[in-house]
C-alpha cells in the first residue's frame, strides 16, 4: 500500500479543518443568537464592528491553514503528499491560537465588552517573540555572553579530557 501515510494525513487534515469550521460557525451562531436576539436592546454599531473584526480574524488564519492542509497530486492524479501536519507547532500552532483566541473573545464579549482586551495578548506575544529573536541574533553576532575565568578553565579541562585517547585495560592470558 503505497502512500498510506499521505492518505492518512489527508483524512486527518480534512477532519481537522471540518472541526475548525464547526468551531467558527458555532461561535458566530452563538454570538448572533445571544447578542443580537436576546440582548437586542443593548446591541449597538460597536457590536456590528466586533462581528466584522472577529469574522476577519477567523478568515485569515482559517484560509492559511486550509491552504497548508491541501494535499498535492501528480499529473496523473496520484496522491503525492497529504498536506501539512496540522499537529505541529510553529506558524501552524500560532494560526490555531488566533482562531481559539478569537472564538474566546467572541463568546465572552457577549457577557462584557472588556473581554475585547484579551486581543492584546496577540501583539504582546508577537513583541515577546521579536525581542527574543533580536536578542538572540544580536548577542549571537557579537559573540554571546563573556565567559568567566573559572568556567573557561573548567571547559578547557573537559575538552582536554575528552580529546585524550581512552586506555582500555585487558587481561592477557
């Protein structure tokens, strides 16, 4: 059975994207039903803007994940790759986080508009990652941290010990 892994990944990605779509639709329906219908007397233009913002915030990461999950086929229609593994971290994990944070903000903003402040987590995390990246590249380019005398001597001793040939004692009979 050739390409079993690719077929399995294709099915997993299809199921995963279906679950994400259900989450987005459920969050929007709950927001519309509860906020617009039950609390219609306090529904203002700000809530329309909030619905628009969350729709855009769902759209970008979902489209990106959907394009990553698409399988690739050869010219004759044979499955070559099942798509990107959606369980990995990195950019895929960040896109999932955007969807989950947006869902949280949308649902909890029904209770209070102060939950919109939760969106500040996203740029704060981005700033943290950028400063981490800059710190690593700037310090790495300048030689990193200075090594004190004691740790330098210890490192040299360990390197010298590691470079010595090992003597194997055997018994002669």
